[in-house]
């Protein structure tokens, strides 16, 4: 009986946490139904609204019914910085272990050089993460599905000497 009550508690906590989950993004572009685009920072996307800080510092909340779609950046700089610094630290650790296994090599510690290498690799990782962090669509208004499908269709009319009338139709995924 004790195990069943623990299982029920676990399931209720699992479902309860998923109901109140809000997604947060570092930078967003919000395209409203009236055609205006608003850029902001520190956005929180909830079930019926999005709250963000505008460039002038004011906090704004928009209903999702007034929004066509939301594009956001994931914030890859921090992940890349940690990954590159961790890779550098791992490489240094393996190098020290390999060098200390040799009989004629003396391994000594140079804290300044190690910190410089870690900082440099973290900086390179942050630069890579910043340059590769593109806007991705994180929300599309379900009432606007047809217009978003139409915007993805590319129709081109052209002609050549062999075929005076040529038509191409493409769908962008």
C-alpha cells in the first residue's frame, strides 16, 4: 500500500509540474496580428500569454490570441563556452597524466597558463555560440495555420528559349 501511494504521489507531481511549466527565452521577436514586430528580452511563454522586457526596459504582456508567431534565440553561448572550456580541461588532464607516466618528464603546475587556456577556450566557445544562435519559431498561432502554410509556398514563373513558359512550385519546410 505504501508503494502505491508513493507511485500516485509521483504521478500527480509529474502531471502537476507539466501543467504549470512555462518556457523562458533570452531574446525574442514577437510578430503581432496587426503586423508589428516587437523585440524583447527575458521572455516567458505561458499557456495564454507571453511576458517580456522591451528594449526600453518596460515589462509587457501580450495575449497569445494577438500574436501570429514568436521567434526566439536559445542562448547557445553559455553551452558552447562550458563545452569548450570542459574540452580544454579534459585535454590538459589527459596530457598531464600521459606526461607523468613517462620516466624522464617532470610535470609542474602553471596555474596562470591553465587559467589563460581555459578562459581563452571559453571565450572562443562563447563566440561560436553567439554566432550560431539563430532565431527559431517557438510559437505559431493555431488560428493562423492556413496563412503560414501559404507563406511557405514558393511559386515562380520564368521562361527560356526552349520553353517560353515555365512554372515551378516549391514548399519550404
